[in-house]
C-alpha cells in the first residue's frame, strides 16, 4: 500500500484544524455584524459548511448507484456528531471544570431536531430512495430554515472595526478550506479501504461518516474552548438536520435503484437514542446550569462504539 492515502489524510487534518479556528472566529463576528444570533449562524452557516463534505461524498456515491453508502454516511455522521462530537465537547468542558449552559430559546430547536430525526427514521423504514420521499425531506428542511429565521434574535457580540474588512469573504474562504480538508481525508480513507471487501453501509457509517464529521469536531471544539455552548449546540443541531433532510434526499432526486435494508433498523435505533439523550441533557441545562457531565460523555462514547459493532455485524 502506498503512502499517498496517509498523505491525503494528514493534509486534510491540517486544513481542517486551521480553517476551523478561523471559521469559528469569522462566523461569530458575522453574527454580530449582520444582526443574527450565534445559534442561527451555527445552525445555518457553520452547519451547512460542515455538512458540505457529506453532501459531496453522498452525491458521488448516489451517482455511482450506491445509495446504501449514503444512508450509512447520513446515519453515521449524525450519530458521530452527537456521540463523538458532543461527547468530546462535554469531556473537554468537564476537565476544564466549566458549566454547560443553554438558553431557554433552544427548546424549540431541540423539538425540531427530534421531529426531523423521527421523519428520517420513518422514511428510511419504508421507501427512502424515491422522488416523493426526497420532496418530503426538502420541504421539511425549508420549513425548518424559515422557522430559524423567524425566531432569530440579534447578537450582542462586540468586535473591533479592523475585523470588519472582507468578513464575509474570510468566512467563505474558511468554509472552502474546511470542505477541502474533509475531502482529502475522505479520499485517503477510501483509498485505504478500497482494497478490502467491506459492506457499503459500514464504509459509509465509518469511513465517510467519520471523515466528513471532522469539520464538526474541529468547529465544536473551537467553539467550546471559547465557552460558546450555544453555537456548539446550533452547529450540531443544524448539521444533523442538514444531513438528514438534505443529504438523504440526494439519492431520490438522482433516482437510485437501491431498496430498504432491514440492517438499518439497529443503527436508526441508536441514532434516535443518542438524539433523545442529547436533547434531554441540553433541555435540563436550560433549567439549571451545571458542570458538564462526564457520565453523559461516557454514555455517548459507549453508544457510538456499540453502533459501530452493530453496523459491522449486520452490514452486508
């Protein structure tokens, strides 16, 4: 095996970690400049940007008539976003001895995340790859974005005048490098696994999902290190909604010939479980701020590795 895949992976990691720091900075500054809340920026700009790798890899997979890999990518990315990214965020905050707080306004978005996850589970349990399913998913996404915009609250973050220059361009450039880094990692990982006979669902759930979830990991850690829990939650909520309602719609639009596979049921169950744990934990923190929970961190990590085991066992 050549060293090229490893060069791609490590180069991608470098791009992601550097650009994620810039993305965090310019997105929050943009929230202030354009009068939108950090949550809206996190749930739209950052979430869409960090979901772009899932969109691109899923598009290529669907064009190659590998819709099952798209399913693995979506479910795996959403499970990783919560179980790995949020779990890791809680771990960082716990060892920094910091509280996890959330504003009451986030409750509506937690409900939206649960409803969108239920819609994903329902569609995947029946006929996920037809045009009508895709239209239903995209319609739901439009409704969610409109709801976010109408419930947006103005940001009160202050910043220096010198940082106003080319702010939008800097934000878009950061997103571009973030997406490029994730693409490098995914390409390198696919080159490594291309010589092995592993089920499409497992490849999507692990290689694509983990590779394309690195932007969320980088962005969430950058935000968490600054104590911006609201933006972390917005990024993860928005990313999971974009992954499910937009990325999953791609195979149906293209016209995939793949059908429902009963092995998805186990991973869907894990996705619903970690989503409920995530939403319940954040909702409780709107009532009473408390030190970040190491127990929830460990529970989420266990759930993720259990999901890997289930998908590997039942993936064909």
